[in-house]
């Protein structure tokens, strides 16, 4: 585990340096879907500070199991159903998968009830795939402008998953397009780019990712 974590951090560092970026500008989120709590703890002990979960029902026991660990934060990185928003708001430092104005409004409502401001990213269907959710690239600017008016939401950037491919380089134009999208937004505080997973995170870093979501390269092949 420690060797895997070191290798991922080193790959992030090298990819950042290749493109003149500061390695510390890129944060590693360990994607814990199907990963047992003891392995999550091992990743934390190896130097991981950010943990990403896709399923609320999986996240809750893991959050409790590592609750004594200092300096960690959880991010929600999977599809979020409106009926589960109340349980997610406040438990997760950031929600990466806001894919509609209706969902944003529900998060804002629940955050207001809890007396907090919830950090979020807008999910973009960067490949415009019929089988995926997320905002169409052409709809991003208008959606972000609308969400900026919600007082208990802090939209901080964009997230995307490019079309599945075996060659990491195939993801590069999609990562580049997402970076161009975020740079086109007229907000200094909307600059986060959550993109890149185990197979292509180095390419994502080269294209400007500020967060990469890595599971298999840390924990091994996913079970279930």
C-alpha cells in the first residue's frame, strides 16, 4: 500500500514538473469504492489525506471507522440522488457530482438547514455521451452563473470523466477541453479541475488537473 501511494505521488510530481506546474497544486483523492475500512486506514497511514467515495451507504461505515484519523477529509465523487442529499451535506468536504440546477438547489436547501456552505463541483459530460449524466459543455457557463446565486453553495470548479479508452492519451483532448471551459468562466474562485483516474491521471495533471481521483493504482483491482 505504501509503495503504491508513493508511486502515485511520484507520478503526479513528475507530470506536474513536465508541464511547469507545482506538484503541490495537485491533490490526490484516494477513491475508496468497494475498499475495506482497514485498507482505507492503511492508505491514510501511507500519506493520503483526501478520500473519495461514490456510494453513501459504503461511505458511512468507513467515515466512522477512520474517524480518529487526523487531517483527513472526505469528498463525494459519485452520482448523488436528491433523496440522499441531506445525509451527504456536511459529511463531505466537497461534492464533485452536481449535474443539474435541481440538484444544486436541493444541496443549497439542505446546507441552509444545517447552517453551512457546501463546496461543490459541477459535473460536465465532456464527451457528450448519451449514457452519462452531467452538464453539456455548452450549458456550463449558464449553470455556474445560476448556482453562484445560491447562498449556501460554493461552486469551486468542474469535474468530468472522459469516454472510456485503453490509451491514456485518448483522454487528453477531453481534459484540455475541461480546462478551457473552466478558464473561460469569469470567476476567480471557480478554478478547480477534478479529472483523471488510475489509468490517465498523469495526463490529467499535464492538462491542468487540480484533483485526481485514484483507486486501482492505490488499492489494486476493484472488488464488486
